[in-house]
C-alpha cells in the first residue's frame, strides 16, 4: 500500500495543478487526485510484471540457440536457472496480477528494446553471474535474484524512465514508489502460496479519507493560511517565495489544525522532507523555520488540539 508520505505528495501536486490551472471545481480536482493515485497503483502492477517479460526474452534466446544450424554445447545445454526461476514463475501465474493487467490494458509487449536492454544489463551484473553459478537453487535464492533485478538494474534506469513517461505522464515521479511496493511484495512472497501477496492501494479506508480531507481543507482555508503565513515571512521577498512552498506550508497547516490524531512532529518532519525533494534548493530550511513559528503561534492561540494517547499538547 502507498505510504502517507506518497499520499501527501499527491495532494500537494493536485493542489498545485488546481491553483495554477485556475480550476473553480474542487470536486473535479479531487477526482483528478484520486485518479492519479489509481494510476500509480497501475504502475505497481506494470513494474511487477517486468521481470517476467525479461525472462520470456531470455527463453527466446535459448530457443534460438538450440535452433542454430551448428549449435554449440552451450546452446544445447543452456543454464536454465533464470528461465526456471520459481519467483518469476509465481509472478507469471498470478491471477490477481494478470487480471489487473488485462483490465487496465497494461504490459511491455510494445517495448522489446527496453526488455532487451534490461536483460543485457542484468546478464552482465555480478548478482546475476553469482546466481547463475550456484550449484543448486532455492526459492530464497530465486527471490533474491528478482529483488536484485529491481534494485540494481531497474531502479534509476534512464531508458525505463523514458518508456514509463511515454506510457503515462502521470507516472513520471511514481516509479520509485511503485518499485518499493514491488520489492515489498517479493519480500512477503513464499514458496507455496496460492497467489502473490499483492499490496493494497491504501492501508485502509482511513488513508483515502485522509487524502481527500487534506486536499479539501487546504483548498477551503488556503487564503486564510496564506495570510497567516505572510505574518511569518515579513523578512522574505514574497515575490521570490516559490508558489510550491506556499502550498506545502498551507497543506502542513491544514494537517496540523485539522487532524487531531496526527502528532505535530510527524507533520513537520513529513513536509520538511517533501520540500527537500520537490521544491527549490533551500526550501526545506525556509519551510522548517516558518513552520516552527506557525506552530508556536497556533499553540498560543489554542488552535492545535490533538487527541489520543500521547498526543495531548
């Protein structure tokens, strides 16, 4: 399932698109937000299938070698460890995975050059060579090979990122989150299972409610929060403050004020980390300083009300 940080990032991006587009329909923008999360979930299934397509390519190479007019001993007696990998076989046979791929019209059949590229990188890697030289295999070794494929070969691959963006512009920033879910799926896989332990999109209905509510509360109170933020940025050139920083600050305020079960420290840590990766250089320090002042003021005004064990301010 997607983490709360991922959901916060999606909310911030949806807010940015909402305000920059001049959209006057919160409902329409909220639908786009939920759709972007659903699309990221599709990417998880798409990425999970990837290693099976690479395996199919390896199998085709073996068959071509066997059909040579003058096959070598290696052609006739290939190392079958990868093409018989039990973890890959589980992925191929997964009913849940195949159903989602079919429903969404997903797959890699239109990108043979990418599959060939990934196979080439994998076959030259040390982790693959070690695996192929094992005197005997176990399910644990098979699963580790697949995990290494995603971590060492797929992650941060420029060609893959280009292809994924061609498939959907909404996927551009979602690859790492999808890969995290793929690796966790593999970590939870066992040799004798009826199906893969497919990750849920949301941990619970509370996460979807949190996402929608955070989006709505930030929009409804945005102007109020902007006036509040301006009080603590008097020493800054307002024109030079990135609009995304204003959205991050407003979203953080909406969470601090509007979600009594989330500790203030958790909120602060989350939005400061998000600013490090999604805003301008130095934004995290700026946001950290401004939020500290905002929290101090909100506490003095009695506007922070946390409930639950260990949350009472």
